[in-house]
C-alpha cells in the first residue's frame, strides 16, 4: 500500500512538472487522433505535424510545425520550405521513417538520424510520392532559424517570430533525457519511428 502511494505521488508530481514547463495553451494539446502510430515495435514514436498556410507557403521562408512523442505534445519544430525535396535546400516529403540515435563527434552532439525513407501516402497530400526519395543525412537536431538546417528538422520552443525557435538545445536535451534516458549518454538501442504529416490551413 505504501509503495502504491509513493508511485501515485511521483506520477502526480511529474505531470505537474511537465505542465509547468510547457507554454500556456500547449500543455493540454493531444496527439491527433487521425494519425495513429501505436502499431509496431518501436519504443519512441514521433509525429511531426507541419502547419502550412497555402497562401503563404512559397513566401514564408520556413515550415513551422509541432512535435508529438508517444501521443503527447512535446515542442515546436522548424524546417526549410518545401522545394521538391531537393537535398540541402528543402524539407522532406511527408511519410513514415525509421530512425536511430547518432553521435556527431566533431560537434560533440547527439542527433536523431533518419535511416530509411518510405513515403507511404495518406490523405490527399500533394507532396506525397509513392517512391523512395534519394536523400540522406536528414536529422532532428537543435537550431533556431531555417539557415541552421540543411533540410533537417529543428526543435525548440515558441520563438519571437514564426520562423524562429527558442531554447533549442535545452529542448533537444530534454527530449533525449525524457525518452532515451540521458542527454549525455542516451540509450541507442531504443527503436524510433518518425511520421511527418502536413496540416494545411486555409488562407
């Protein structure tokens, strides 16, 4: 009975800590029910939901979005605009990807590295292509502006502008600590699946 009370108290404290950390209005945001990742063996399931205004998508200069982990909102994302999925200058196609943790020695940083690309389509997204995209080196890593990315996905909290993030390194380290055990020596054996979805807003 005593152990149960301790576990209940720890659970309540962890929930309060998460809610106090997230910006107002985002702590209660839930995983989109239209896109279910709860199938298959991966232990960490990441959904990146891009938010694109059709009228401004070619002039905005970035692709903002939100990142969910195992069904719960975690942080904001930022990418380059979509330019045909071209290497280094464009975000990648929506789809489902496998990934793994990678240590970049010369930067002394961990990254989440996409290891295979499968653009299995869903919905009526014009960006979807039923083929394998010839791209590599795509990662999730810290950065605050689109120029900090060569087609990768940046993570952080809401910044002063739509195309800018804040507290990026802190957010990425929190992601590693929470879901991979440590920001300094994370568990590389944990399997990862990443889904990228496009949410179009009306002009």
